[in-house]
């Protein structure tokens, strides 16, 4: 045996002669395989000469079996004679590089893997092996894409054919295109899910894995432009591929590039954009974040942050939801997330500015991701935010209120006095008003303290998840405000509540009103106080349906009127109060109607008194220069009195039933011992001016039930403890005394 081996070692020339004596291609292929078996296990000389002869089988005209035999010989030489290959190693590499028959790609890949030892040894080929692998990568990926497209075209053709058959059989006219789209989508999903259906996919994965190994073990051998080229092509493939395995391999290369090499500045943009897309895939989210985290720990950190911000601020990306969502996630997680990168030097304001710009695109997936990041920022770093950062935060929150407002319009809360809960009951309830199906609980009003604990459920729609995330943020801010521990500017939080006013809970609405009162926003000390008061009346009285809020607004209006009537009655009464109370006769809420009527009486008495004073001043002979002004003021006062009396008359003429709790005692003596009287003594100062007279009011009242009563709870708006104000027709006022000479008066019997 040893003698035979020694003979083989010295008789490489004989093997060469035997190969040359073979005639046909099949005989030469068989002889090549026999030589390969010897070369794999024994030392053989004259390998260069043998390869020169065998390489003729790689000609384009050679049969497939002959070409495969030549590659088998090459592989045998690499595996059995690697230490003694010498210049033959370069010959093998040149043959692999120049060979262009795509049918033998798998053999070429196998031979190259063996030649460079799975990427560990590229000595002699450092300048060209990368380019060759990239060329192979592009070729294989293009073939894979064409195969996938053909598969998709066949599916679409089948769907179209089935759709035409269905239509010809009498199916719905609108179902054909929908079915075609659905089948095309499902076909694409099937192609993406089954990588084995594409015959070129395994080869592509092998080449990509080999390129990753080459870069990993020989990073220092490549110039910056070559590394950038590697990254650009791999990222392009990752963005276009239909196969999850390809995404995994591309991410493997990107991980190697950032850990063992570096990411050149010219390739940084595509590198970051690809990671932003991949992080949206559940199976690759953790891997993508790990790669990005390593990138943000490198010298490229600042550039990567700027690229993430630029992605969100570029209008051209407005429709690329995965790209935007990934950028938001990376910015938030690296800046203030659970795995924050401590070495980053950018401020929160830079990230918030970019996120605020992304909100203008109105993409629900992106907005939800931003809300999650805002909630995390508020919980972890709310007390550390600067004033400018809080301004950005509230700008974003105001922008997101449109989700709550749109949801309130499509599913409005049902308010009524009968369903309004007490403060204690509302505090005990976990959610005040919720909407949804299948056990999902979605806020329709904003906000209560219990909403901080809202969590997303498996069956939640994206809109519901957005509403819950938004409610958690506003609830946390409101709790801090109520504890007087709100870290940001209070007026910005109030502005958010103002925008949410159509869908505020009772608690939040009262909180907003109390803020206005505490800031004296309804008094002349504040700029635009009349406009603010008018807006509050419109929002919290006219458009509001909950009794407690309307009564609170009425109480504030009375306080403002009492405090400012001496100087501003001519502005408040005609412009605000009379329009506010004009529809009191149509009011269906008993408590609100009674309080509004008392306010009307108060205004009427004041206007009547003022009217008499003006008339007396006119009779006293004022200066000529003041005559016109006095007459103008007197006319205005008279008009206010007339409008007030008309409103009271309309209230008397209404036929609304009154609750038993508001009835006057049958004995004729009020429990309080005092009765507020504003009976028919409306006349003397007003009868001559065309305003409603007591007889007119009595006639309006008599058209209704025989007895009509108006009363309010004890200690009403007039401030008399235990006193009850009543406004009744003459027939049911046994204890009231008419003081005709005093005009409209409030008389306590």
C-alpha cells in the first residue's frame, strides 16, 4: 500500500497522460473524477499541469457532466492539497471569477467557499473577492426577484380567470377586482412565506453569508468605498426582498459591519433607513434595535440621530409608514427609553421637534408610536424637561387631540341630568364613559384619574389604542395638576383641555372653569375678558347639557355681573347676558331654568332702577353738552329692560310642568319665612314705555295651567342663606305685596 502511494505521489505525470488519452467528453469526465478521488486523499505532483488539461472541460460548449467533473476536481485539490497549492490557488480563483455559466453557480459558490476557507483566508484576492461576491449577489437576487414576480403573475392570472368565471356565472359585479387584489396579496404573502419555492434563494443566502464572513474576518483589507458599496447593496436587497431569511442574513451583515468594521458616512443613510424598516417586523425588531444601539455607541452616533430626525422631517417620506415608525421608535428608545444610550449628547428637544413634524402626516401607526414615546417620556423624565421641551410636548399633544374630537363626534357621549353621577360615584367608577365591543373599553370622554391604568387589549383596533394612549397622558397630567405638582407650564395644559372641551368629563370641565375663575379671566383685570366670558358661556352653558356644569357657569356669571355691573352693565347685559338667557322659556332642565329665571329678575330690577335714575337725571336738567349722551344711555337702558321683561314674559307663558319639590307650600307661608317677590309690580315704570305690563304677563301666564309656580333651592343666587326666590303669577302669591311705585323690586315679606 505504501509503495502504491509513493508511486502516486511521483506519478502525477502518468495521471495527466491518462486524462489526455481519454477520447470522448464522457470518458474524460469519468477520468477527471477518478483523478479527483486520488488528489483528495494522496499527495500528487504536477497539479498545475493536470488542472490546465482539466480546465478545458469548463468551456461553454462542454456538456454539463464534464463541467461538474472539472469543479469536482478543483474542490478535491483545495480540500486535499491546500497547503501545497501555491500559484494554483490563484488559478482556481481566476477560473471561478471568469466563469459565467449561471447554471453552475452552486458549484462555483462551493468551490469559492473552500478556496477562501469560509471567508477566513482571502490572501491574494483582497482587492477583488469583494467585488466578485457583490456581482454574484446582484445576479442571484435579480433571478430571485424575477422568479418571485413570475409566481405572482401566475397567481394574478389565475385570480383574474376565476373572477371572470364568477362574473359570467352571475356573481356580484363589484367582487371581481376586490377578489383579484385579495388573491394577488395572498400570493405575495405565500411567496414571502415559502423561501423553498425559489430555486435561487439558497444560493443567494449562501453568497450573502459568505460575504458577511469575509467582512468579519478581513475588515481591515477593504477600503472605505468598498465597505460603503457592500452596505449599500445589502441594504437595497434587504429593502426589496420577499424572504424573511434574506432579511435575517442582511441584518447579520449589517451587524458585522458595525461591530467588526465601521459604517462609512456615505453609506450611513441607507444603513439607518434599512434598520428603520426592519424594526417594524416582529421577528427582527430586537435584532434591529441591537444593531442600531451598537451604531449609536460608535463614532456615527451623531450622524445617525440627525438622519433619524431628517427622515421624520422630510415630506417625501410622508407615505412611507414603516420608515417613519421605525425612526420614531429608535429616537424615543435611544433618547429616553428603557434601553437609553447614555453616551448620546443630543437634547430631548431635537427628537421632539422631529416627532412633532411627523404628526403633520396624520399616519395612525406613526402617531401611536409617538404617543407611546410621549407617555414614556412623561413618566421617566417629566420633571427634568426644560420649558422649551414642554412647549414642544404640549404642541404635540394639542395636535393629537383630533383623534379624541373625531371619536367624540362619531360616538358622542349621552349626557343628561338624569344620568349625571355625583363626584363620589364618578371617582369610584374606573371609567366614566366608554365605548366599544367584545369587552374592549375605549374612552369617549376625557379624562379621569382611572384612565392612567388603561391598557391595550388583544382585540383593540389601532384607533382604540391611540385613544387609550392619549387618555393615559392627559390623565397623568391632570392628576399632577390637581396635586399642584404639574411640572410643565399650566396654561399649556389648560389649552389642551380647551381643545378637548366637546368631550371633557364633568370633572375636567369643572376643573377648566375653576382655572378661569382662579385666574380672574372673566373680570376686567384680564385682557379680552368679555370675549373669554362669552366663549365660556357658549361652551359651558349653551352647548353643554350636564346640569352641574351649566349651574356652575350660571353661578359664575351672576358673580361677574354683581361685581362689574356698576361699570360694565351696559356691555355685559345686552351683549352677553340677555342672549344667554333669551331661550330660558324653552329650557327643559328644571334646576337651570329656575336659576336662569332668577338671574333675569335680577337684571330686570337693576335695569329698571337704572332706567328711573336716568329719567330723574334727565328731569333735573343736565348740561346741554351731555344731553345726547344721557339720552343714548337712557335709550340703551330702556332697551335692556324691555328685552329682560320680554324674556320673563316668555317664561311665564311656557307650559313646562314643575317638579313637586319646587312647589310653594299650601299654607301660603314659605318655610324660610321670607319670599322673594317680583310680582306684577313691573308696571308703573314700564307700562308707559311699551314694555310688557303686569296684565300682559298675567294674560300670558293664564294661558297655561291655573297655577304655575317658579322657585329655586334655598340660598339661591341671591345669596340669602335659607331664602328661596319665587316668581309666580299674581293668583298664587298670597303673601306678596305689590309696590307699584317702586317699579321692579325684590321684596322680602
